[in-house]
């Protein structure tokens, strides 16, 4: 059930109507919980059992952790939660990947192993709800959050349908108190929520799917047929596609939650205006980058134990962050490259101090360099094989093939350059501040443009959100 589908529109209207008709808060919570499980069952009904068992196990283990002061027992219970979640995630997401690589290791030794074929279907959203649930048991262990929440409240926190499939990775400390306390959304919250949903669908359907995605699919399907200009058009287009696809989903999720009175944290903040790679990760997929920082990088030691240890922690964190996106060495390479960039940036700042970021506030050189490097680094993220990535890289430097006179390529390049200009100009401004700062006429014009764009681009089979596969 995609956000950009008629089925989801009908589903949302029904749930929202019943939410207002039901008088008592406990009953409203049960409505949202049942609706969330129905929403998840629309993808693959048997996997609601996996979601329920994962939820119940972590809720129960967290209560046991909170009810004991014995440090050894607390660590054992936390270890049980971590291993259970990671084994389930590893089986469904990385089982086939591990078997394939095990066979490759055996092949040079002359050992041929033919494992049984497992038809493993990846449960949608498993990476997101696993990380959300893990953060709860870890926070209970750290005594940063209570352990005595009701099961219905905790189950709703994990499964709440706006963020269930692709985030943001909302933490228990943010959402559980909102679920526990009775509330009704204000008229202002509903208005902003609908506006966010409308804008999120617009950037997904119109920008990501209609403008950028066709160019990306065309170039990546046969990169050797294109010269440098068209290859760069494909690269710029994927930068636009993945940003508008995922930020569009996040906007829809934030807006839908707001319609029911819940506040989610921002997940993007003009990432292509980043002044360096650490700044990029403060702006891109914020809920994941902060999760990796708080539950992986800092517990490993962060930057507290010398430069060599810090570099190792950075690389491990980014490699795991890459692998989180999918069972492929291409994702590991993508994460590893970002780890190397963070290391080089850290080294330059240590050696040169403020001189490492010259004219950062004037010539915009740092933002442009960062954007270009990030755009090139999307190649292993989008390419399915190393050969495809190499072919794209070669095409970027191929000046022997003349540009294809394709108006869609030109539109995509102009749209991406406009996006870059937009991000740089408004790098420290929030979206709601931009919209709220306009007059009523401008706000109506923005919403009307979004609705007209959605109408004009509707009719085709809706594309799934890219991050659903993670």
C-alpha cells in the first residue's frame, strides 16, 4: 500500500474519520494499532507475526532489564535483545548474501558447496522497525527511559504506519510519551500535516518519478551508449531522484503523524548544501545518522581514545551504515567511501584548522565540491554490479560520443541545478518556516501547484519508494 496510491488515500480517510469518531484515547490507540497492522499486512500478511513477535520480545526484555539492578543480569538481557534482533535481521536480509560469499571463499580451495536454496522474502521495513526497537531496549538499559510502558503503547510505537516502512527512525523517548498522553490534533496540526503530505507526494511523484527516474533508468541501463554529458545527466538525476524520493516519503510520514497529533523529528535538512561530509551526514537521513552515532560510534569509543581509534570507529560505523542499506558489497563500498571522506576531512581540519574550509561563506566552493563528490559516490549505491559502476564511471569521461539531444536530460539537469541552488540559499531554514513566511496567496499557490502536478503526473503505475527495499 504505497503512500502515492488511491488505496492508501482511501485507507487514510477511513482511519482518520474513525479516529475522530471514537471518543476515548485508549480506543483511539487500539484503532491506530490495528490500522498499522492492516497496513503492514497489505504487503505480506504472514510477516505481521514476525513484527508482533519482535515487538513483544523487546517489550518483555526491556521490562526485565528495568526491573533488575544486577548489572550482570542486565547486560545478559540486553545481549539477548541485541542478538535476537540482529539474528532475525541477518537471516531475512543477509542470509542469501552470506551463503553466496561463503561459497566464493570455498571455491579457490577446490571445495564446492551447494547450499539449499532459501526463498527468503525480505520483510518490508525490517531495518527501520528493528533499529527503532533496539534503541528502546538500549535506552532502558542506560536508564534513559522508563521500562513500564503498556504493551499496546509500545506496539503502536513500533508499528505506527506513517514511519513503519521507511522511517524516520523515531526513538521511543520521542514517541512513547506522545502515545501515552491523551491528545487530539489541533486544526493547525492537521493543516500542516496535510500540507506536508501534499508536498511530499509532489516531490516524489513529479520530481523523483516523472523528471529524474526516467533519465536514471535510461543511462544506467546502457551507460556505454552515452557520452560524458548524458552520463553526468544520469548522475545528477539520481542525486535528485533519491533525495526527492526519500525526503518525499519522510515528509509524508511526518505529515500523516501530525494529522493524528504526533510530532516526528525532521529527517532531511537541505543536504546538498553541506559544507563537507560530516555536515552532509548532519543533514541527510538524520534519524539514521544520529542512530549510528549514538548507538554505534560513541559506544565504540567515538573520538575519545586517540586519532587511530577514531579513524577505525568512523570507518566501521560507515561500513555498517552502508551494509544496513542492503546485502551487497556495492552498499559496503558506498559506506566505506563516505568513511574515507570523513577521515580525510577530519585530517585536513586537524592539520589546517579553519584554513581547511576557505571561502565557505562566500564563494560556495565547499558546497559545490561536496555535492559533486557525493553525486559521484552515488554510483555504487545505484549500480547493481561493479561492472555497471565501472561502465558509468567510464562514461563520465567519454568525450567521443556526442550528447543525445534529449529534452528530458536537459530538464533533469536544470532541475538538479535548481535544487542545489535552493539548498545552498536556504541551508539554515526549515521548510515550515519557508512556507509560513509566505502570505496566504503564496501558500495557496504552492498547494495548488502541488495538486496540479500530482494530477498531471497521475495515471501510471506508482513507483515504490526506493528505501522500501532497505
